[in-house]
C-alpha cells in the first residue's frame, strides 16, 4: 500500500521561493533583498566578536549533556532581565515564568500552544500585515486569528486611530500579538506616546499583550530603547508575555536560541505556569539545545562581554540606519515624484517600500533584484556598493 499517495505538495514558503529564483538567476550582478539575515557592508554574514570570545570560553567544556526541559536557567534569568529591565518589579518579586525556546519561532509556538490549552476560546488579534509565519504558528497551535488594523498604505505609516478602534471594539479580555520593536514586515513602530495610548486602551478592556521581540537592540541600536514598549505596559500594570530571539541581535540564527516568558500575578502562579510551559515542551522536543544558550549566557553574564555586545549590535543597527539614509537620498534624486521619508522613518531590518507586486516582479526580471512581492526590502542586503543601483532600478520600475 502506498500510504502517502494523496499527499499534495505544500505551498512554497514565500521567502524560500525568492531564494530559489535568486539562485537560478545567472546574472553575476544579481542581488537578494529577500532574506532577513544581517550582512556587513561587503554583503558577508557576520559572527560577532563577543560570540567568538564566548565560543573560546566554552570550548572544551563538558557540555554534551541534556539541558532540563526548560533549558539553561541562568540563560533564562539573563534573558528576562534584558526584556523587562534589571530592576523590574516582576523579576524582584519572582513572578516571571520563563523557558528557553527554539528561537523566536519556538517561543511564539509555545505561546500559541499555551493559549490553546489554557485560554481555549480566545482569539489572537495580530497586526495586518504581520510576519507571515505568525499565521502558520497560531493556526497550527489551534488558535483562531483575527486581524488588527495597523498599517496605512497611503502614508506607509501607523494607522494609530484604526488600531485603537480595533482594540476598543475587541471583546474584553482579548489576546493581542504585538511586535515589541522593528515591526516585520513594515518597519513601522508606534512612538512611546502611542505605546502608552495602546497600553491604556488595552488595560481599560483587560486585554492581554503578547510581545514578539525578535529584534531587541537591532532596531535603534539600543536594547533598552527597543524594549521600551514592554516597560510602558509593565508600568501600567499589565502582566504581559514575551518571546525573545537571539537570531538577529546576536547573529545566532542557526543556533535556534530564544526565551519565552509570562509575567504572572505572583510567585505561586509563576511556578504553575512555568510547569505547564515545560509540560508543553516535553512531548514536542524534550529539551532545547545547549550550545546557543551557553553562548548567550556567557555574553550576558559577563559585564565586559555584554558591553561589547551592546557595541556590536549598535554597529549592525547603525549600518542599517545609514543605508536607509543613503537609499532615501538616492530615491529622492532618482524618483522625486514620490515622497521617500518612510524609508528613514521605518526601523529595523525591513523597509516596506510601497512597491506593488508587479513592480517587484519587474525588479527581478529586468534588474536581477529579488525581494518579497509585498515590496519589502531587507535592508541587511543593502550596501554602500549596491544602494545606488537599487534606487535607480526602483525608480525605473515605478516610473
Ligand atoms: N518574529 C518575527 C517578527 C520575526 O521577524 C522573526 C524572524 O524573522 C521571528 C519572530 C523568529 O525568528 P527566529 O525563529 O529565527 O528567532
């Protein structure tokens, strides 16, 4: 018997589809602006010096044993300090439940599974648009998804009024997935004042906030500033949940290292919640991988290495901010019929350019430049050497 005869081929992941087309292009000048992984100004992947030093320090140690189900405890402790602040009341009161996860994706999946088990009828509101995998993760976790108005296409900026309206109109006690910083794919974040407004509106309706923080430090170059939204919510009295990833900000993409945490009402609740996080993790993957946790913990627990990391993450963010400025400058010159302030107003790895799918197709066909069809440019792929070419090609396809 052929058991799998009726298995249809799954739809291609939009990002991987771009990579395939890019690889198949024989033009030696081809450029890939699709993938969300940092590159230096020569277009090369980067291993941070603080990570190299951490590798040196852990090399040869006895560390092939299993971690506990919840991962490396010291790593989780450092991670929640980074997310909520060293002096956070919730940490002092020992009421943050946290486990090590398989990077940001694994954290989001734990959130979805936790919701499915302990808030089974709740829907999760998430911004339109959002990282496409959020939809897959919450769907497979068995959580119903509802769109949350977020982005205004005509101005390429935040639709704050619509966002607040959706928050106010949602049934009391609804769940909201929010990007803590560097919203993917739009690069549009609320200002601190707008976050305060969002927090107050959500508190008034007893909504729950789950922050996906995949880019702390990578957006502004300052980990504290990038974590400001979460602190605004904590100060207002929200008990939030948070997904952290060290893929982008520490360049540990393939190590699959992240942390999932829920701020609880008290210590007893934390014990219960953390035990249930582990109960979900155990049948899925037993325990998370050790190497990335050891690396991150080595960096974060040594003040000198941590300071070096802050410097290096700022270096990556600054290069991207610099490229935004250059791209805007060239676009204003090449395509002055449009405004390009959104290129520098947006933040993080991606620039939501406002190009149509047809224009993106033309960029690929006529200029060998590849990106997602929603017009999202990965700024990590933009360099001093290619920024002018990109702007000129964009000007041609939008003319
Ligand atoms: N969340 C957002 C918004 C992202 O953009 C990403 C990566 O692109 C992730 C989560 C998860 O990434 P990873 O699983 O590699 O940490």
